[in-house]
C-alpha cells in the first residue's frame, strides 16, 4: 500500500506557456485561472500563457501564477476521482508552494491564496532595494560547510543559508557583497559550482523582515481552516495542522530557511511515504526528491498526459483494494 505526499513547486519553476494546455483541455482548469484573475483584478493568466517572460518572472506574478497552475492541476484530478484527503497522507510545498499546499488542503480559499501570494511577492520585492541583495547556489558542499562559508563571508553584512534543497545543493541569501564573497569562498572550499541566481530579491534571510511583518498583517485578516491532511512545514521539517501554528510558521518562513532536504527525509523516514506527487508545473521537486532518497517514487503531475496516468494508477489501486 502506497503512502503519498502531494508536493507543490516554488519560484523558479515558472515558464511562459505554463497552464495553457490545461486551460485548453479542461474546464476545471479554466475555472481556476478565471477565479485567480478575478481575485487579482487583472488577467494574470494572459501573462502565464503568452508572457512576456520578464513580466511573469516578477515575484508578485510568479508566485500566484505557480499556485494557480498547481490548483488547476489538482481541480482536474479531483474532477476525475482523485481525493487529496484520502489519496494523500501529507502535503508540502517549497517556499511559495507551501501556500499552494495549504490551498489544496483546504486551509485557504483559492481567492485568498492568490491575494496572499500577490501581497507576499510585492512585500518581498519592496523589502530590499533592487540590486542590493543576491542569492547563490552552492553545489557540492554540505549544509554545515556552507554555513561556515556564509559566516566567513558576512563581514558585518547579511549572508545566511536560505534553502537546504538536497545533499550538496544549498542556497545562500543576503547582501550582494557578502554573497559575492561567499561564492569565492565556496569555490576555495571545494564546491563543485557556486553561482549567482537570477532572482530579484534575497529571499529567506533576515533582510526580508519587512516582508515578514507585512505577511503577519495579511494572514491575520484571512480565515483559515485546519488542512485535511498535515502540512510538513518548511521551517520545521515536521508536520503541523493547527491553523494558528500554520499562520505563525508562514510568517517565520519569509525570513527562515527552507528545510526541504529534511522535509523530504522526514516524509520518507517518519511519515513512511514512498510516493511523492509534484502537483503543478515543472519537475524540480521530483529531481530533488530522487537526490534526497533514491527509494522514493517521485512523479511530476502537471500535463494532461501525466494527469491521465495518475488517475489510471489510483483507479487501478482502488480496484485492487
């Protein structure tokens, strides 16, 4: 018997054209995109389907757009008999994907999730002047080694670990000068690669404190329900279900490290999950999962063919009883 977690991608998975095949094929997907457009008071779906890429890449657009594709995928699955509360045991999402996961699990409505992510994206962009912050991926060093590099690179500036994505894939975030120093120090320490990321702000570090305060205010105004299955939270790498704790952890997540490697390890080891389904666009999380635990069956589900395949698999499993 398989135990499953539904996972939801984060920023960086976006691409022009995402969601269009879903919209062209399924009325359930079109309804999701229309509701998100209505909630935001603009046609975000047009930017998703047609671009331009630089507009879609803007944090305040990429975040609700990625969520919209994830929830559109889920609604199509639900219309074909997939039930998150009975066909999964946990949900998890990478950074903004945590909001997608909570929407999928019934904690937030779709419209509220779209507005929260627009607020989150705008607040993150405002928190640090463009060009003064940066992020870099460090490949080939362990978490403790990267922490040491970050400490050496800080020199009074901010340089912190932002994402522990997989073994040998750690991201640092902070002031541009400190991140530049971290890249050179990481190479000197034996990193296979150390490269700046094409992002518009230094996410998941203490420079994001103004954005955390904005999200605390925004989340206080939104009705929240307990998720139908537990959320494995980014900042804890452990499951939570209480709406008040979820609210607090979402605020903490803005400045805190995304503990993705530990989250997936928890799902596999403590949660006894053996199948991860990446709901939405791209396959970044499926690739990370295989690096974290080779025994995990990690499958992207976002294209019509992938949806049909999963529906058949779950239907066959139900028939076998």
